[in-house]
C-alpha cells in the first residue's frame, strides 16, 4: 500500500516521540513492502515562532493533500498564563480538527496486565478494564461563539449542538460497540443542560437502529466517580467535547501512565493520530518522554487503513517492551535511563 | 444560641439521612443548652408531586426566614430520561441556590485513616489527603441562557461569568487557604474558553491581596488526572460551576465513600448544608443509606455559626463510629445490617 503521511511534531516532547513513531512505521513499510511517504510541517507554538500562525496555510494544505496525519503535541507555558494572548498554540490544533472535519476522537483505555502495579488504583478495581471513549471533537463549547465585553469584565462561551453533529458520532460509537461488548454509555448533564437533553434524545433515537447494543445514561459527575470506582462496567463511552476532554484524561490514570494512550481523530474525509498526552515541556529533550502513546497512534493509523496485521505487530512490540522493562523512566522500576530513542529502537528491531 | 433551621429532606434517601442529622443536632442543643427550631418543607420531585413546583413559594419563603438550611437530596429517575419534561426536581435546587445567592459551594475531601482500605486508590497515594474545593455555584453554564430551536434540532447553553462573580468566591477561597496550607489551585480551561481566561485574570489579580498564599493553575483535564495521581498536592481548589461539579464528585472517591462527604453552600446572606451524594432512589427506605454525610453537613452548619466545640464533638462521634465499625453496609466489613438509624443513634448517644 502507498500512503502519504503528514507528520506534525508540534511542541515540547512532540518531536521526540513522533520521531519514534515514524521510525516504527518505516520498519513496518520495509517489512510488509509498503511505501509510506512522510512530509513534515510545523504546528502550535513552534509554528507561531516561525510564521506567527499556529496553523500555517502550508501545514493545512499539506494535511489535506495526504492520506493521514501523525500529530505530536502542542502547547507552551509561555501562552498559558497570559489571558490576553491573541495567538495560542491550541488554536492550531482546534482549527485543524475543524477544517478537516475530525468530529470523532477515539480513545481506547486499557489496563495492561504488566503495568497493573503502576496504577494509583488497586489491582482488583482495574484488572480487565477495556474502554473505548468516543468524544465529539468539532462542536460544543470549544467552537461556540466566545465574547468578552468591552470593559473586559464579562466573558462567555456558547455550547451548541445540532442533531446531525450528534448523529454521526453516535453511529460510529454504536458500530464500534457492535464489535466489542455491545454497550454504549452516554455521558451528559441532561438534568441541567439543554444541549445534553438533545444528546440524550438523539442518541436514544439512533440507538433504535442498533438493537443488539445496550444504551446506558450517566450524568457526567457520576461518570467521573464510576470511572474510578468501577471502570470495568464500561465498554464504549460516548460524550460531547468538553466532558470527553475531562473524562478521557481522567480515565488515562487507570493504565498507570498517560504515556501509553493513543487516539484517533476521524471524520468523513480525513484522519489524524496522536498521543493523548500533552507537550510536557519540562521533559523536552531529556530523552525521558515515553514514545509508546505515539507509537500506538501509528498502530491506530494502520488499523484505519485496514492494515491489521501490521498494527498488531506494533502492539506486540509494545507489549514485549513493557514485559521486558524496555521503557522510559515513568514506567521503569528495573533499569535506569532507558531513553525515548532506545524504546523506539527496541520496537523497530522487534518488527 | 437560638437557631431557626429549615429542613428540606427532598427525595430518595434524603429524608432518612436528614432525620439522623436532625437527631444529632437536637442532641447538641440539649448538651450545650442551645435552642434549635426545625421547620420542614418539601423540595424536588416530592414537591412536584405535591404542588407541581419543585421549589414551592412556601419553601423558599421559609428558607428566607430561617438562619440556615439543612438539605437532603433531590432527583428522581422518572424525570432523567425524559428530555421533554418541563418540570424537573433539579430546578428546585438550582433555583434555591440562585434565589438565596449561595454562590460558593465548599466541599472538604479527606482520606480518613480508618477507611483507607475502602478506597479504590492505593493507600500510599491518598494517605494524608486534605482538600477543600470551592465551587462557584450560581453562575456559568448552569444559569446562562438555554435555547432549543423550533424544529428541536439545535440546542445551546451559554456559559457566562462576570468579574464580580469570580471575585467574591475567590476571596473566600484565599481566606480559607490562609488558615490551611496556603495554596490555591485554580482549575479552568483557559487554553480554550474565554470565560476561563477571565477567571485566570481575575483570580490572579485578587491573589495579589493574599501574598502569603501560593496560586497555581491547572487545566481541568489535567486536574482530573492529578486528583487521582497525586491528591496530596492540593490544598484549596477553586473552580467554576460545571468543572466543580465534576471534579468534586471525582474527588469523592478518594475517601472510599461518597456517603461521607458534606458540603456547605454559602452566600452573603444565607447558608445551606447538604451531603454531596444524590437521592440514590434504589436505596430508599432500605435502611442502608449512609447518614454520615448529612451528619457532617450538620457539623458544617455549626461551624458556620462559630459553634466550633459543638461541631468538633459531632466529628469525634463520626470518627468513633468509623473506628468501631458502627457504619452502614457501604463501609462495613465486620457487622451486618447496621442501619441508617443505628448509626444516627450511636452518634446521638456519643454526644
Ligand atoms: C490542547 C487542548 C486544546 C486539547 C483539548 O482540550 O481538546 C487537549 O487537551 C486534547 O484533549 O486534545
Ligand atoms: C442535582 C444537580 C443539579 C447538582 C449539580 O449539578 O449541581 C448536583 O449534582 C450537585 O452537585 O449538587
């Protein structure tokens, strides 16, 4: 297979972890006789520094001209505490999602047996956890109208959802549940929010087309408890943008490290793959950043093109590295100083 | 001291747990020679059933004429899955908060040593946790304009904040931090939301008046992880309404039972005290509902009137009951069938 892949390493540890994912993809290409072409472009703080724009037109054009996007991470503390900054790295990511119509963010959360001891949660609560979160990604309060009054003393954000925005991701979530444990849990705040009531109504309607899938409802505050108290009760979680941001980061603690979690952001025409961790600027260039989330994002990319055998091989390489403790310091209890690159090399060699 | 207390037991397990709190307050009154007068009024689903209104005018008037309100819980599943219901129990609670100007919801989260084993989190992660959450309670997306388009296919909720809404709760949070570990963590989503950027700006400004308190910032997605990964890093958490709803319920898992957590909702003129748990209708009338959160709410009520010795005595009674395993089944690993009432009786006798 021939694939053109846009690589957007971004900020902080983005470049170093993405480099490992590219390395692994190159090994796959060689092993399976595929042709993967990689084109690099800047996004985020680094793009602001270079061009003044967190998503330069060239970057967007490149993304539109490729088959898939491998994304690193964005964000730089120099923008976070400046409420008056006009340009922010995050705008690059948000605009990319919107322009490419990447409306579904898919985040698998698994408790790896080899890592159960790493989790802050007790083993018996998490062993066997296997959740897939479907987070709506191009609507809601992220993209609704924002206002700041002239005197700077009143600010607002609008959370809007339309039926069609809800329907399309709901179909994806139910289809995914059909090949899993056939349960979808809708997380909302329908006892307070009008937009949540629309979600509840539309999802209930769509669920009629999937009689083999059970639909449950959970208020987001209760969901935030249940994910910790009893994560095994979940199969597919479906939720809107803001709740999905919170809930999926929360769920990431189950596995013992956010450095393991990959995600796919898909739409009708494009697909982007990225670790769920952020740019973690404190760790930049220290060789301690865990590349596994990025490498597993590459596996999700291969899945997307139905290269299942290839994706599986990457996952086996990852499991092997975990089992043998060939991991970065965040996970390693045995060896000192196994670097980001070393972990990438190990999985490359495995392939 | 003379106190007029409005008791609003509400729905589900509300009445049974509130009855224990009243019993305990009566014991305190006798022991310390106070005069507490209790007046009851309906709220929530039960008020809808009786009067068609989740917050009848008589109830609101009673609340305004008393010194403090003891609240049970509200909510009934018959309303939850009906997106078209015009009247909902929750409206009673929200209106009460708004009408009484209860803008600050204060939720202490502690890991009780006697209960560390109950928590889904490993002991070493939580031992010593002592957090106080300040959640803004009368603004944000809960109270902003809601719309539903005529065709029913587009719904919206507006999240608005003004400088003065942010300032007043920020002062409370910083004052509280001064008598604690002198650290405030603002939880927001300033990288995306305009309202969060206003929070960050105003809180930063107000913090200048409290030079002895350190101010930290955390994005809500990161906060949802940090609360589980390292709860001991927090002292006072300050946040807006919706994030506070999620974060505080999430934090409740630390202690091993949401049945232990009390809250105070205060404003400039009124104060209300309630367990953070919901109406838990499945447990209604089974005698298994944990009354401790409600009893500790009564202790917070006494604190509010500077009856510190009295409040402390209640807390000692609670700790004693936990130590001796005089607890409802959710916590009890030793004795069978210690009922809601028995726990109340024990603490009453202790006093
Ligand atoms: C960087 C930020 C804008 C982004 C989001 O909130 O969506 C991130 O937290 C994520 O989850 O991908
Ligand atoms: C019942 C509901 C409206 C309420 C809220 O969301 O504020 C509850 O969850 C709470 O936290 O007190």
